C-alpha cells in the first residue's frame, strides 16, 4: 500500500501544468495537492496488480480518475456553498465561483488526457467505461438535488442515487485496472460488481458516522446531514418508520434553523427510538457480505487477491 500511494503522490506532483494562464491552473494544482485517501487510483493500481506487476502502466488512468474525482469536488463544493475541504478553503472561496467552474471543467478535460496516455490495446473500453461512469455520476448528482425538494424519497431510490453518485466510480476504478491488465471479461465484471457493493456500504457507513461517529476519526462535525435535512438512509427510514407524532417532531426539528445542538440531539433521539442505527448497520453488513461473495468468486489465487480485500475491509472499519 505504501508503495502504491507513493507512486500516486509522485505522479500527481509531476503533472506538467502550462505556465499560463496561472489563474486557471493554480487552483487545479492546489486541489490535487490537498491530499485525501486516493481511494480511486489505489483501487485501479490494486486491480491491475492482481494480474501484472508493472503497475506504472496503469498510472495514467489512475491519475485521470483521481483528477476527475477532484473535478467533481470542485463543482460539488460550489453547488453546496461549502467553505472548507480537507481543512482548507475551497476553490470558490480562495478564488471565486467562476474560477471553480472553469478550473473544474479543465480538470475534466485533463482527466481524459491522462487516460489517453495509457499504453493499452483495450484503451477504447477504458475510455467508454470512464465516459459512461462520468455521465452516471451527473445523473446521481441530479437525483440528489431532486431529493432536496421531495418529502417521500423511497429507500430504493436513495440506494440508486448513491450507486450512481459514489459507487460507480469505485467500480470503474477497479474495472479499468483490470482492463489495462488485459484481464478476462468475466473478471472485469466481477471487480466492477465488487466495487459497486463496497461503494454502497462505504456511503451508508458515511451516513451512519455523520450521526454516530467520533469527529476526531470521522474528520467532520457530527450531525452535518441532520442540520441541512439531507435525505440520507437514516432520515429516509426514520420517516418511513415514524408514526404521525414522530413525523411531526422530525419535521419540527429539521425546520428549526437556529438551535443546532437541539436539532441534532432531538433527531438522534428519534433515530434511536426508531432503531435506525441497527437498520443501517444491518444493511451495511448485507452489502459487505455480498461484496465478499463476489470477491470470493474471483478466480485468482487467494494470496494474490488478499491485499485488495484487506484494503476494502480497512475502508469499512473506521472507528464508530
């Protein structure tokens, strides 16, 4: 893992940006230097390593997917009016909104330029996969925006939204690495399905930790989703399970714009009363088991694929 992460960081630091216009490229350099888990490029290189040793061959696509992921963060932060990202000012705050849009657009173009540098006879498949994934992520974002004005979002609608918004890029990263390694078609599909399940479980864990996590470990203030009445697995199922009185109390708390502490404490009390935490953990365990079943069916020697499972387990074992 350390070797892979070092390769990714070195490749990101070595990106040759044009000198001018500085106002276009400096925000991109800034964003890509802010760190993060580097989850997507790591998955690409780990999937490639299941079949071949020379992981540098998959680096251009790995860097392309990481560049694209950070492009989405630039635009997400602008749409959400977020002030901070990874402890630093977001691009639209450090520069301005127009810069966030234009630099973000440039990152999308650069992502494809990176991928195009991949030496791979299946490059058209990789490009088609990337393009389809990027379109699906936009669809997921639109669904997420639609949910803001809806009061009756169903659980299955939410699961599909997070599959599109979060899971498909993890699945894409894994499948892309396998394609570049010229893995069998069946293996590529299994890795894609594995990535989808892991991505869904990861997002549900994020929903859970936003309510019940340790801020020092989770990296965010607890209750952020509650404060903005975000439609999460937790809130959707709370409304589904609540009686009329509980629904009225939920609506009262969510509409209270002033008392953050009272809002978070009150909503969490209702979640506990309705057994929402147990429901979320149960769904995560189901997805985890499905991911394990898919992973076990991958026809690769156990010792060779174990590091990938260990990495997935680590992602889903953050302290509660």
